[in-house]
């Protein structure tokens, strides 16, 4: 594995709780339908919402961009059947990751009574990079063949 970047984030759960109380659309603005299904299964508890928010922030830090021109919902934190979180990218974030040869992004999430934290590790995808190099070589060979004639 070749690491592209590492990101970590920590947030006060009370801050998320206050945002949820103050802005009714807060959770809907941040999370996709799949993420909301998980969070609703956890009774939309502030510590789980904070964990999801922190995970998205950690992912953005691991790819080195911050939110910029991306949308929160373009980063999804999905759980497998055992509850392990994994990252699914969509839209402009996925385009950015593909363009920078970023493959898997590993994520871990934890919380205590007062804080939620997450750490993300983005890998370079050797397969994506090799496919790009291979297509450049094929293109160069085609150009060389045309210039000889």
C-alpha cells in the first residue's frame, strides 16, 4: 500500500447536538439516504451524527482538499454487515480522487462522552495509475506509427 494522505478530525458532540436543535435540516444536508438509514437506526443520536461528520472531515483531509467545491453528500460513510465503516465517493470528490489516483480510503470512527473522532487513510491506486500510464504508452505508440507514414 502506498499512502496518498492521512486525515484526522475531532469534534465536540455538544456542538453537533446544538446544530441539530437549531437547524432542523442540518442532518439532511450532510448525509445521504444510506447514511441517514444508519443514523436513524441509532435514533439520530448526536454522538453518531458527530462521528459521521468527523469521518467526512477526516476523508477530506486525507485527500488534501478540505470541502472546497465539493458537497458533503459526495462523501458517504457506509457500514458493512458487521458495522465496519467504509468510504464511498461520488460526484466531484470521486472525480478528484480518480484524477489523483486515489483508491481505497480507510476510515475509523470513535467517540467518548464529549467528543467524536475519525481518522482516514487514503491509498494511491496502483491499478488506476498503471492504467493511465498504459494508455499514455499506447497513445504514444499510435502517434509514432502515424508520423512514420
